[in-house]
C-alpha cells in the first residue's frame, strides 16, 4: 500500500476503517485475512486513484 497517501484519506475515500489500513500497512494484519468487501473497496480506490 502506498504510504504517501495518508491513512485518513484512504480510509475516508475508500470507506474502510483507519485501523484496518494501519494494521495492513504495519503488517499486523494480512490481506488474506480481511473480507472480500474490504479488498474490493481498497482495490476500487486504487483503480480510481492510480496508487
């Protein structure tokens, strides 16, 4: 995940909690352990924003 984008911005625009983004970035939570819904939200945000 691109750390140049703030956790707040990504969470707000993607509709995912800040704690989820933080845990993923800090490798405290693995992508394989999050819901498909969350993966879709993050991927949709990435596709729209080119990050």
